[in-house]
C-alpha cells in the first residue's frame, strides 16, 4: 500500500517514504530548503514547513479568512537561496461584488519568528492589485517582483533590498528572473 499524504521518492532506488499526512492543494507548488532538509508548501491550513527527517510541521501563516467567493488565499512559498527567509504571496478579497482582490508578499525568517509584508501601500494606491510574481536574487539580499498598478494601468518591476527601501526599476510585465551575465 502506498503512503498517504506527502511522500519523498528516492529516484535512484525507487523507494517511497511517507513524510507527512498533510496534503497540499492540488497542483500546489512547494519549495525545498537549500539543504534539502525541509520543504514549504501551502495546505488547507496555510503556509507550512515540513521536516523530511521526521515529518514535523510548523505553520508560518494561516489561510486568510473569508466567505464564499470572497475568501483569501496563499500562493508560491519560496525559500531564499541562503535558507534564512521564506516568502509567499497572499491574495485577499477586498470587495465581493464586483470582485476586487489585493495581493501582497510576506517574508518570514526561516524560524517563523519575524515577518515583513510588501504591499501596495508602498506607493499609496488603494485600488491596485499589488505585488506578485516574485523571485529571490542568488545572494538572498533582494526580492524582485511585479507590482500591478491597476489605477494607472501599468505594471512595474520592483526590487526589495532587505536592508533598504523598495525601489521601482521600470515598467514591466511578466515574471522577473535573475540573469547572470557571462563575459
């Protein structure tokens, strides 16, 4: 009988080992910690880290409350390359009819004791969708993301330096990525 819940498969041997009875949302992305000891995913409970060694879990954030078609959701948890931070996207329902949602990015330290949120209040437009589609820089100092400025009909590529204020780089669309330049 196959294990139920989250399993780890040894690709070389084919061995399957149950890690946790938790179930991610169907098709939910998850991310391994850089040392492969833990992964982070979104479950029905929220953003959760799971230890591969013993299956222990820690909830970093609870799924936002809501009702009917106006409920909140969590998405795309990702470890920073240095394993110090975990970032994820939160989408909140602000208004049900017509549907209006607002996005933010939350950054937790890996232990879950501290967090900070990047949202659309940085630029002061309350009717904008907000930041999404983020990616860590290879040195874990920066988080690049797209900020949807619906109020002016544009998208911006922005960079959060974890040690300085957010900088708007340019108008952009799509998903940011870090490129290494090779001479």
